[in-house]
């Protein structure tokens, strides 16, 4: 997976079973300088290889077979970094509420203003870029954490729980000097400049709390 995915050229995916809508949206997006991938159904979109770049999906609610709302559920689990903008020719309030509660960033009724759609797309792409940045930061943290030895992981868990070096030594049955050595290695390998930063890293990695362990 590329490390600079959030800086890649953004892509707008469009799914609509109306060919006239597809063609007009493709023309609009290209005129705005936005690369567009156009699909007639959800199945074709799902068969398309995943692209690691800022992106959003302009999605018709009323699709044949797999509906827009059904596709939204799948994307939420598989591609959380891809915001969805729903478009519909006959949306109703319950449908809109359901889509928005499930995470859609916009719900537009046809015919819609071109600039309104373009602004929604720009906002969605920026949101996608931020999500990709966060994903890459978390992956880097995981990669750093995997370089820790089992003992270093134990020390890290106890350090972020708030124990002092002496307490950690007593907990693990090692000397305070050895704890300091392991602690220094943890800070170095995790690229942490301070204890608060290491605590934040542990929280992002969702490491189990150690405060309830017998001391």
C-alpha cells in the first residue's frame, strides 16, 4: 500500500443506472478537473479494484439489485475512507434520514445545482484525505509497535498505565536500570518524544490497560 495515498490525485466514483445522468455527471466532473469513474450498477463498482487515494462516491439511491442504501452498508465496513453523496429523483424524508444516520455526507434530489454537488464533492474528498492520513498514521504506529520485543511491550503497557520505573521493575521482577533501558528502547522505536505522546499512541493502538494488574 503506498505511503502517500492521501496525496494522490482524487477520484470521484459515480453510480447511476440512468445513462443520461451518468454522461452529464461525467462531463461536469471532468470540466471541474475531477477524474471520474462511472458505473451503471453497484456490482460493477464493487468489482473495480480499490484505489488508495482521496475519493468519494456519488450514489443513486434507487439502483437495481443492490440498492444505494445496501451498498452504503458495505462501503461503511470495507471502505470507511470513502464518503458518500446520495442523489435521487424521488427521495423521501425517512430515506434521507436513514442515509444520513448511516454516514452519508449529503443527500441531493434531482435536479440539483451543479455547484452544490461540486462543493459537496470537494468537501467529501477533503474528508477522505483526512481519513487516509489518519489510517496511514495508525499503520505506522502498528509497524513501530511490531518492532518491540515482548518485554518492551510489557514495559510500554506499564509505563502508559502510570507506573514508575521502580514499580515496573517490581511488577516484572527486573531491576530499575533494566526498566530504564527497555523504556528508552520503547521511546526510540515508537518515535515518541514524551510520555504523553506515548500514552496517546497506546490509546490509538487500543492497547489493554494494565493498571488492574497485581503490583
